[in-house]
C-alpha cells in the first residue's frame, strides 16, 4: 500500500511539473489566447451565415452552434488537436536514444507521460480556454448551461477526452520506434484529429454515412462529445452511454499503447562506447 | 550625386540580399532532397492540411446552396485567390516565424556576423520547399473556380487575376516581416502572427457579407487584408464592394502592398536595431 501511494505522489508531481512547465511561457500563452479569440470570431461569423441559411442544422440552434465554435477554440490545445503535446518530445527521445534512460527509471513510461500530458492539458484549459470562451460569451449569444451539474458533467467529459487524446498520441509517438522519425505519423494523426474531432465542422453536420462513421471514431471523444455534453444533448442514461463510449476508446487505446510499449522496449538497442 | 551613390548602395544591398536568399534556400532544398520520400510526404501533408479548409467549405455546401449570398464557385474563387497569395508568401517567408526562437536562444547572433543581410538569412532559414503543398492546393481551387465561374471576361478582369495574386502575396509578405519585427520585442509570441496570417487567409476565404461591418472595416482600413482578394475579386465577380467603397479601390492593391511592405521594412529595421543579444 505504501508503494502505491508513493507511486501516486510521484505521478502527481510529474503532472504538476507538466502544468508548471507550460505556465512558464506567459507571453506565448497570451499570444495563443489572442489567436484562439481571433479564430473564434472568424469561425463564429461563418457559422452564423451557415445557420442563417439552415436554421437548426445538425440539431443545433444558432446559439448552440456558436457555443460549439468557442468550445472548439477552448479545447484546441487541451486536446492537442493540431499537435503540440508531449509526443514531439517523446519522439525526439526515441530518435536520439535517450529513451533508454527513461526505461531505467523506476516509473512506467506510459503513466509518466500521461501524468505530464494531463498536467499540460489542465494548464491549457485554464490558460487558453477560459479567456476565449469569456470573449465569445460577451460578443455572441451563447448557450451556456445554468445547471452546475452540467458543468461538472462537461468537465468529466473533457477529462475522458484528454485520456483518449493522450492514448492516440502515445501510439503515434511509439511508431517512432519503427519509423525512427515520427513526423509522418504525427502529421497523419493531426489530419485525422482536425477532421474527425469536429474542429472543422460539428460532426452532426457531416452528411449521412460520413457523419455516422466520424462519430464512431475515437476523435469524436475529443471535441464533439464534450461539446454535446455541454450543450445538454446527452442527459441521464444517455450521458452514461456517452461516458462509456469515451472510456471504451480510452481503455482500448491505452491497452494498445501498453502492448506496443512492451514490444517496442524489447527492440531498444542501447549503444554504448 | 550623393543621392545617386546612396541609391546605388541600396541597390547593391537588395542584390546581395536576394543572392544570399537564393544561396541559402538552395542549400536547404538540397538538404531536403537528400530524403526525397520524406520531402514528398511532407509536401503532400502540407497539401492535405490546407485542403481540409476547402473540405470544410464543401461540407458546408453539402447542406446549403449559398453562404452569405455567395455560391460555392464564387467562394472557391475567393478561397483560391487568398490561398495562392498566402501560399506564395508562406513559401518565400514562412520561416520568419522562427525569429522569436532565435532571439530567445541567442542563435540570431550568428546571422548578425555573417556578411549577408539578416532579413535574407532569416527568410531563407530552413527554407521549406514542402510549403508548395499549400500553394498547389490554392492554385487547384482557383483553377476550379475559374473553370466553373460564369464571368463576362474583359481584358481588365483577366489582368486583375494575376495582379491580385501578386499583390496579395506582397501584403501577406509584409505581415510576415512585420510579425517577425514584432518578435524582436515579444520573443515568444509567434502565435500572434498566426492570427493575422492563417486567421487572415481564413477570413478572406469567405465573402465580406458574412462578417460584421466593424470587422470588415478593420481589415480594410487598419490592417488592409481586404486588398488581398476581396476588393479585386469582387470586381472580377461583378459583386458590390463591402462598405460601399468606390469602384476604383479594386485597382489599389499594388499601392497598398507597396506601402505595407515599406512599413514592414521600417519595422524590421527598428526591431533589428533594438535587438540586444541574450548573451551567455
């Protein structure tokens, strides 16, 4: 039991350092907030034009569609939808061979990086998510929940989404063990992430089978699902089903990551002199 | 007489700058070509990333016939024009957003002691030929738009298309240089530049009727991005201009681009002069 709590304290410390590391870059965070806000404004107007033409498109009214835009901006860096999480660093460590040092540490590779990435995600949510959302709410009429429980349900969906996001990017990073350069996989993952998360356009606006396909993929857990929880599209039993969807993907992908990690570490050849 | 010497001096400086730019970018292209498959993949990736912007527009048009009163082919024209202009500027100057990093880690100093203009060195630094992906994508959409659009072409309208692309590239180039100059002060605020470059080109993909008047006013009179494509393209399309501007504004992009480039050059000089190395 003592070992357990010791481990937990270790990973908590790793998570805190992940948070603090991003908190150091204050100008960069401010710059990011500015960019998210500008993009939010531009997208919001295009959504207004779209929903003016087709009111109720995708089951959203205009206020809900606009809320979706700002949630997208708020969660963009949290979910590392366009990259920029831990994966670049891990790929670099695999490429240079520094990974051998990490494997000697008395900590699990996957949980270690998960802890740093959750720390990072929490910082991004507070540092880059809140201000654009507030600006969006001041400029436009948003559908903000009044029920505190719904906010809590949303945060839980964000946390589960962050788990799925991590597990996808962990797999991407591990591909570097075989490819020696993870840039290609990282780019493909980024493409899939922007397209299938709902960042381009809410997935319920995608036509027909494409929409159904997109909603079944893990990326929908990153933005579409938390946004729908926020907008009150999932309540009661349906909400539990939504969480099950996220947990299912997280569990499947984390397990895949575990297995791949075991195979990959057996491949490590430490060069020495 | 003194003027003449000075003018000649300035000319030599420009020539030296272009030469340095050509040499450095050629070196980076050679290094990229050492891994040809990797180059093809990143260029394709660049193409695909930007193609998603147009995919989003196509998805929107799977649900509607018009957006802000414009048809898909008209929006494709606006889109293709801004993406091509931006692609040109991004290909030639896209590396400039690395300046902040160089200021932070002190590697800018190396560039200062070399006998070539710093701006040429910064612009050609890690010259990314794979950025042609974006340019190609913009070009394809523009080509598509030109084929499907039903325009009563006049010589003036035909001339307007290449003019719009070049001046648009000039305006975006000024934004890149101005943004880099800002990084002398801000250091790790490269993302602010993204708001104006990527944000600007996203804005211009849609017709001005979509946006609030104040936003349109801002990108017409303050940061004149509207001159990249809106004003010249709406002339070609025969559509009314935003803010009831007179017809002749469609012909002003060369002036606007020249003015902006001059201002950006001035900002760059000021920034470079204010540069204090981080030391070690």
